[in-house]
C-alpha cells in the first residue's frame, strides 16, 4: 500500500491559493516538496493541469514529472473527468477525460481518479452537501443515465489501458455513483479490468442530511470493487433536523465520525494494495493535521497487517 498526499490547502508562506488543490508556485516548490516528503508520504495527487500554467504537452508534463520524482514524490493519482450522463455537458466532459488520461500517462501516474460530477446549480436545492437532495445524483437518475455513462466510459477505459493508466471512479456527490449501490451498478455495466471504484466514504457521509447508508455497510459493499485508489478524509456531523440540513466539519482521520480502522480492515480483507490518498484539511495548519492523519493510518495499517 502506498500513501499519497491529496492536499486541499495550497499554503506555503508567503503564498496561499484560492482553490487549495494546485501545487505551490515554482519558486517555493522545492521547500514545499521537502516538507511533504518529511511527513512520510510516498507521492502526490495532482490535477490534470500544469501548476504554473501553459500548454500541457508531453515535454512540459515530463519536466513536472522529473521535478516531482526527483523530490521523491511521484504522482500516484491525477484528478480529472466529469459527468457523462447529461447531453448538455457530456461532450465537454468526455474531452476532459481524454486530456486527463493523456496527462496521467505523461506524468507517470498509474491512476486517473475520475469523477462523474455534473456542475450543480447553486440557486437550486441540492447544491450543498447535507441536504435531502443532491443534484444529478443516483436518487434522481434513470437507467439511461447509467447506460450512457457506461457506453462512454468503456472506450475511455480502453484508451487508458493502452497507455498504462488505470481508472478509479470516485464515489462523489452530484454524480450517479454517489452511493455504494450506484457505484456497484455502474461498475458491472462498464466491466473493464483497469476500472475500479474509489470508495470515498466522506462523500457518502456528507451526501444527505440523513445518511442513506452506514459507513460500515458502504465500505463492506465497495471494498471488493475498489482495487486501485482510495480517497480518505474524516468529518464531524452536526445535524439540524428542523432545517432538514446537516453541517460537516473536516477533521484529522482519527478524530471524526468515520471509523477508519473498520474501513481499512474491510479494504485489506478484500485485498486492497493500491494507493491510500489522504484528502488534506482545508483550513488551519495542513502539515500538522495531515501529518497526524498519515501517522495514524500507517499505525493502523501496521497493526492490521500483524
């Protein structure tokens, strides 16, 4: 098992970024990489774009690869993709999938962590997590949404396999695979050896105001189809029943509501030997919080292995 840093706070003095998922600027990157490596991570998760802008061609992406691998932090996962079910957005999303597959191959990533999210409308119910509805989710999806998505994913998977890239489909809000049953249904329809599920339990937990499934039942169901890549974050849930809403606070792995000892045991029992991608905190000192999370999950993995 390898441990990737899916950082979510782009902060290294004097720089701080608005998105939190892009590498720090080039003049600060050496020091940042040195710090991340000291925490004990084996590699990074990055977006399918060049951090300093410019055309993501083979030469430029190859140079980024050399820089990261030289720091001992190869790219273990690339984020990309988009929803393929809706006619309004599927052609743009398919193009993003194609570019992300090529980027992953050039940067040397074994995995493309692909989402099937459709852009949501912030003025309508179901835009935010913790609501009774999630826009473009599995509760509202029809059979044709799954069929269209699978039919487009199959040739994308074959294209990825040809360049040595595996696809991990992330369980995510605003997508048809936002629950264990939705993920299992689509996996059976895609049926490609280089495609697996990323069982992001945080996304399942904060999907609705009242969770549709327990974390334990979800991970037991998803572990057998989750072979390559796994996003992990933890949350504390504050339910406001009179408003039909729940608020979620992200915390280090060992402090939240999700039992990662149970989850990791289920994954290891199913033979998981892929990449554990720690989704970093979005506020505060990320190196203290995320370093603590990594130390915790490494300890649990060692205990379970013995």
